[in-house]
C-alpha cells in the first residue's frame, strides 16, 4: 500500500524488450536506501516489484497487461517517473489509500499557469467518473491529489509549487497520458450497496 506522497523523481536508464514484457531499469537513489529484492515501489502510480538492484539502480518487470492498462508502455530511456516506496507501519499517512493498481489512463487536456500554482485539466474515462467527487481524492501518476473541479468527462487538480517541483506533474505537456487510480473506498461502497440491492 502507498499514500501517494512522491519521494523522488527517478529516471529510466534502460528498457529491454522481452517479447511479452519489458524489463525497465530506473535510477532511484532515495527509494533504494532500504529496498530489498521483492519490495514494492510505485512507479508513476504502478506498483512494481524490485527484481534486481545495483547501487542506485533497480530493475522491474512489466508484463503486457501492465503496459496495456497504464502509461508505462510510453516510457523511453530518459523518461522521468514518480517513485514511492510502500508505506511502512511506522510511517505517516500523508495522502490517501493508494494501491498502485491503475484504474485507467487519462490525458492532460490543458494546464493553466499562475504565479503560485498550476491547474491541470485531465480527461476522465467514463467508467471511472462515478468514483470521482469534487474535493475527493484521486491519484495521478502516483500522486495523491484533491479534485478541485469535476465535469462529466474531465476533472481538474490544482498543484502547489512543491508538487510541481518534486513530481513529474510539473513537466507534463498537453496530450500526455497519465495513470489514474480512483479512491478504492468508493469502489468498496459501490460493491456493498450493489449487494444490498440484490
């Protein structure tokens, strides 16, 4: 489990095509400080397993399902990614419950700059719209954010300077794909209410 508080921006240094999967290498000195083989690391919102590590670099395998259902298939050598280690029992719960299971991919439709923040408008896949509420939580590229505005087919988030500086959201361009994870609590509530009606 993660909280959506990004610890580090990592960089993809190698991608090896394995046919029905890829193995990516990421430079990540901070998140590797206490990482062991088999540990989970959120890579731009996708929970990946440390398959190998060497100094400041780790490798993770992405099967075709992951590449199809997330934006990781668009990564190239040199791409930057948001990184977060799995939450420790002693850690602070700074964001919200994040599983690292991408529910869908949105597209950055626009970004409005101001002197103190940016407002990002992101497309909202129809299948996810019912789980998103204004002032509720959503995960964008692994970052826990508050929905500042909501319409039928898009939502907006307002990013403070720290978020713009310390996550890859600061470098997103219009048209870029972003991984989305809705609040898992909403999905559980829907499931429970659905079972009561039957």
